[in-house]
């Protein structure tokens, strides 16, 4: 009778043991806004924390990386946050504030591995660990869209625009370089009442950003310059933004990428000067005429309330 039940017992043990064994061997997957990240050295678990090669994760999160070989210190920053870590040490910094790490940075198979959740959240993401599939899900680009949409639905147009301006962007086409004094001022043009699409003017670079698949995406970009040598395509007056640029100087387009949107409606603008924290703001009518409503550096913001403007979801 014992022999008769032996195959059944073995079968039960296999059911119990094999899944545990396969889970132990299962590779960790990292998903960023629905796309799988590929690493030349596979992610590993270290004391319950997922560790990944630093270059891939920092580049995926649009962070600039500096490596100090003498001290083994890594400094990574994007537009909003800076994180600093040192190989072998449990101390780190986020925007200058000291924090303690559960696991230190380590060198493994010739690559520097960093704690994934820590660096991702430090750079402004949301991170979720899915135990069953051994998957890390990171929300970065899409997180900003969700936040801006919620603010817009609450009627907070100012906060929604601030969120959108600081959101990371993807490009449909290779990015054009900035020419001119790109750091001197940044001007943002929003269709009246809207927050989820806008123009950005920095130096000679003019781009248009809107939501594509829950991600703020640059779908059109050009260099817009003073026509001193008549060596570019003349700027045509065909919508509000083109009439605005044409109104104060003869302009040409160079290196245009994508298809320009045609927005025939009033715009509001915010001209931000980061050095002085100054802000010039106002409206632009459909004829391209700008009306300045105010100039302030009191709040150190890039967006302020425009009188009589209400959120618009069209």
C-alpha cells in the first residue's frame, strides 16, 4: 500500500518544490511607463532590494550622471532633483539632504549597481514591486500627466501648468540643439484656459508639446531666428503664435521637425527669467498682439493666475 502512494507523494512534492525553484531562478524585469528596460548586467536582489546598473536607469530617467573615480561618488540630476551616492556607503543625498540607504552601491560584474527604488523615487518617480512576476513597475513620464489632469479637474490651472512645464518630455524626432541665450529666459505659451498642451521658447528653439499616450511629447520643433541673411524658410502668418513672432521682427525657420500645430485661439504667456526669478506674463490675441498683465519676482514661480481665465478641457 505504501508503494502504491509513492508516485502520488512524489507528484505532490514536485508541485511544491518546482515553483519555488523556478521563482528563485526567475529574472527580475524592470518596466518604465510600459516599456521594458534592458540591462547588460541583469538586476539582482540584495537584502530584499533590487539593484541595477546605474547608467541604464539614470539615462532612462533623463538624468545627467557624473562619476568621481577618486571617491567612487555618483552624482545624478534631472530638471528637478539631484541624488548623490558613493560606492560601499549607506549614506546618500537627495537635493543636499542626507539620507540612509538600506543597501549601498556596489560593483558587480564590472558594472556599478545602484538601489533601483531609491534612485528612481529620488528622481521623482513612483515605484511598485510585483512579487509574483518579479517585476518592478516605474511610473515617470505618465505620472506627470496624471497629476496635471487631476489638478486641472480640480480647477487649479496654475498648478497644472507648473506640473506640465516641469514634466519630462519625449521627442517624436531627434532633438534640435538650443542656440542663442537659452539660459537667459524661458517663455511658455498656453492656449487660453488649457494646460495639457503648450509652446516652449528657449533661446532660438521653439517647440510644441502635447499629450501622446499619457506622456508629454514634443511633436514639433524648429529654430526660429532673426532673418539677417535670408537663408531660411520665411515664417508664415497662419496662426496665433506665428503672428506673434512675425509682429515684432522678421523671422525664419531653420531645421523644422514635425508638423506645426495650427492653434487659432488666444494664448497666455509666461516669460520666466531664472537668474532673477522674474516673471513677465500676459495674453496674446488671435492677431498676435501681446498684452502684458504683470511683472513679478515675488513668488519665484513660472506660472501665475491670469484674471478671468477658467480651465478648459476642449
